[in-house]
């Protein structure tokens, strides 16, 4: 850090930006001190609101000269503390860099600034019959989604953010600007630099433009649900859908405890059993046939309560309930909720889900399992009393056990939330000798350790 006082360097930085682009107000500093995780807050010294790539260059040049840490901030919807400025310094908020820079429907692509949210982007392009389909649930910014390699309920069909990004403009710690790709759908030229920055959580460079693939909005969409007696049966049934090649746009698992919780929260009236939720999309007859095949398969496997949404409103309500599961647990006074994010090969999922349910029940804590069963990724929601050291240790211990077990099974400690603060302890177990390379890359691109220090690799 600089030997100057905070007031000194803030005054200098303010003089290099236009009026209104810098704030030291307590309200703004508090807003940028936390995300949606349960990690302790940490206020930045100052919040900057860049409006262009040049503004980002200005801030990074200043930060380098004065040795001030810089942490990028999107919508604050992260779940692993990635945007918490644990070493204070500058919080770089991208809400003013929220424009669509280039829209080419004929090429099925769009270039955006990082501060645009996924819902705002879709409002802009949906009227052209196009969509950006990655759906993490929260109305996250595209920049934040790229920084954590987010995915969500549609990952079983569209993959993760890394699969949908063609090119990014990135400002490096030394102030130089690079592009990580082109607007072509494929290339065999050079190293895959884009893959390095997607998921790096702002520790290697600051993303200022993103070119995304777009997809046609399907002609017809059907939502359906069914229940099984155990989480393992749900996982086996989901795997059978994939092995049979039935196209699904979403395939989600929610355990009975979580269904009960969201019914209490939102009055949805869903069957309080271990459940699978499906979405089939495509040409009308194709979607209808896919749903019919899935129904036959589920019933052959012993499913109960098969139900198809009657209309678009009911379909939207099903996915609203699914997205509110975590909020249903948090919507209680005097409690904290911690969550896991493991991902394993799909064949390993039945045993890991059963193990997770057993761990929660043995702890005596309230909690549930839910997630993107179509790609082997599920989450825990575990409720604990923040004043009880014993309960906190139990809750975090469950997630630790599941993360290490996932790694043993050939999976990952985090499928989509990112490493941030909470998953660093698993990195050595998951990546082994590659950690040396990670640290060398960080040293090469950010030798002063000013970009989101203390994250991903510490």
C-alpha cells in the first residue's frame, strides 16, 4: 500500500476522474462491502464508477503508481465473497458501463459492456427473437457472470459462460488492453487466452467488453415436474434422461426439505417430496414429444406426481419457486445460511446427494439440497445460528466434507459460484501441481498483487 494517507490518495484519484465518478460516502462504501454470501463485510476506502475503458485504465494506472488494491464490483449477487474488498482500496463499480455496443442478429452475437445485467440484455434482444440463455437466477451483470464462469438452470443445454463468450476486451494491471478472441464462432489460432480470464474473478485483469453468442428463442416451451422417494432416485432418473438423449432445456433437483421451505415462503403448494423439474423447448411437436418420452421414462422409473404446467404463467411460477429456494431459507430472522456448490460426474451424483442429506440430518441443523442435476452440480442451504460457534462449525463442516468428497470423485468444489474467499482451502486438493502454474500466471499478469488480492489463490 502507498505510504500516503487515504485522504491524500483519494484526493489525487478524484482529480483524475470526472465529477461524480468517485464516492467516499458511508452508504456507498457499505454497499460495496459485501455480496450475497455470509462472508464478513469489508468496506473499500473509495468507490469508483468508470464510464469507459479509458476510465478503467486511469484507475488501474493510479492504483499501480500508488499501490492501491482494486476490486471489481457488478451487481453484488455473488455467493463466495469474490467482490468483497478484503484489503480495502478501490471498489470498481461497473453500473455505468451498461451499454450494448454492437448487436448483430444476423451473426447471432452481441458485444456489451460488463455492467449490463442479463435481464436488461434479454429485454433488448428478445424482440428480435433472440436470447442470451445463461440463467444463474439472480439478475447478475454479464461482467460478473464472466468473472465467475457462472451458469445456472439452463447449463444442461447451453453450458456455462465460458461456452458462450467469443471475445473480451481486458485491461491488464499494467494498463495495456488485450482482446481474448474474435467474433468468429471458432478459431485454432494461438492460445485460449479467454479461458484464462473467464472465471478469474478479476484477479488477472479487468473485463471491459464482452462479445457473446446469442440463441433463437424456442417456438414452444413445456415445464413439468415429478417426485421420487429419495434424492438418489432423482439423480438416477435425471441421468437416464440424458443417457436416452431426451433434449432438456432445464433439469433441476430440489429435495423435500427445500420444497417444504419454499411452500412456506411463497405458498406454491408443490408436493413436498424429493422433486425433479424439467423444461423442454424447441419446435412445438418436438417439445411435446420430448415431454411425452420423459413422462414415460419417469413413470417406468417409479416417479410420482407427474405434472405438466398448464400455461406460461404456471410455467413461470415453477421456475420462480425454484429460484426462490435459497431465499426461502434466508427469509428467517436471526439466522445465517451457508451454501455449497459441488459438481461431480453425473454417475457419482446419486451417492453424493444421499451423503449430503445424511450429513444434514446427522447435524440436527435445518437445511436442504437443490441444484442443476443435469450437469452434476448441486447446492446446499444450511441454516445456523450466527451466535453459536458449534452450529457454525457444523454447517461449514458439512460443506467442507461434501467439497472434499466431490474432489475425490473427480469433481470440483465449485461448479458455478467461483472460488472467492470460501473455496480457497480446496484448491490444492483439486488442482495439485497446477497451483504452481496458477501462481506464476498471477505473478506475470499482476506482479504487485493489486487486482482483487486475497482471492482465488490467496
